[in-house]
């Protein structure tokens, strides 16, 4: 009754479910339908990578969004260890990011730098931007095929990748290029010993720096991941976001000239205070390889122009997501889905 093939473009890795003939449905009716359609929804996520619920006027608030999630994704997870600045709205629903609209966000799979990444991720558009602000999505099966085989082979030969982060104190955030998170935010505590416990439990190595920041080495991760149901093996890491070379290119493409200049100076004067990624064996990654990956992901980004009330569910392995720059009072919320059913 609700499913239509994708009107957003034939190369979009999602399908759209919308009310037939524009009929209105209340929230109880929608949740009943979704409960009856869970198996079909899950199968389409495995096949296509994403499902967009569009045109259901009954989904207006974060509470409405929560009721939809209660049916289609009851196993939500928190964001401890995550890198994007976010605010909790209610329960485990958060703002998608607090990164300013002057930034785009490159395609990425959520928390692919950790062993505890979500199976799926969902977004809800409370208010679209006045200008721009499209969420971009990318088919990771196609993107993986488009990557240079020699580049992939080098990552595999060096044992994957590892993210190293410098997490400052709150009063030092503004002195760092980019939008860094404090260790208070990352570990949801202001207590050093509690932060150390979380890091230890996660298998992360850390060191306290003289300025009160934490240098954190997260787990070594393989560069690809096998989808548990489709069997597809796809690129699954964020080397193109955390490597300074691509961060510099990203800033310049956004037109963030001052940020790019600050980053370039930091690379010369205090590179240890910048987030970066290395191969799993500790050696440095060639800049050309990082920029190749960045370029392939950028070339394969497809925009989804938001409408108020949209709920987008993505398979976090098969489909990457990002964001275009925007102006206006944009409000997009997110929830991380721990287990796919």
C-alpha cells in the first residue's frame, strides 16, 4: 500500500515508502502498518541499503519519531566514543550533529572506526534547511568497486587502520582547528578515572597530555566489512575524514579558508594535537591514497532533499551518509540502531 520505487533517481541506494494516493494516516495507523511490514522493511534494507518514509504527516515531533523507532528499531544504542558533537533530545534520540552549517560532511559509515558501530542508522527531519542541507548518501558496494585495487591492497597489507584522537578540555576547544570533541563529551563524564575505565573496557590506549587533553588510540580496525546477510564486502572506515591531508582539502572545498589556514599551521607546529589515522601496523598512510579515497567517496555522493516529517533508515554497512552545507534553522535528528532484525 505504501511502497513506491525510488522517485529520487535510479542510482539512489534507497527505496521510498509513501502513502498511496496522498491519503492521511494517524500515528497509530502508521505504527501498525510498520509493525506488520517489519520483515519487508528489513529485506529492503538488506537489498537496497535504505528506506525513506515520506509523506506521513502524522510524524511531526521527536516523540512521534520515537514511536516509529519503537516499532522498526527497538534496540537503540548510545554514542559513547563517537566523534561528532551531538545533543541528546530525548532518550537515545540525538541531534544528527552540531557541526555548523558552514561545513559539509563527507560520506561515512557511522562509528566505523570502532568495534561497536551500529548496524543501522535512522534520521528524522523536523525542519529542513532554508537553503542546502541535503543529506548525502552513497552506495558502498559501488564505491568499493570504484576504488583503485592497488590502494586497497596497501591497506590490507598493513593490517587495517587505527584512529588516533586528541580530546581537549572544554576551555581549549576553540584553540583547535575543526570541531573537536572534549574527552568529557566522548566519555560522558568529567572524571578522569571514569574516562579511563571506559577507554580500558573498549580496548583503547590513552595518554594524558600536559594541557589536560587525552591522546586516545582506538582499536585497530580492518578496512572492509562483510555484510552479515547480503555477503557483500565493502569499504568500512573513516580514513578520509580523520587524515589531515583530506581534512585540509575538505576545508578548502567548503570555502572555510580560515579553518584551512589554521589546520595547515597546526600540521607544521603541533601535529600531535590533530586527529589522524595510521595503518594498523603503525606506519603512516600515503597522502595520495587518502585523497584518492576521499575523491571516490565525494564523486559518489547523492543528495536527498529533506521534507518535514521524513524518516530515513540506512544500513550502516551498505550505505554511507553525509551532509551538504546549509543556511537556516535546520533540525535533523538521529538514532543509532544496535541490532538489525
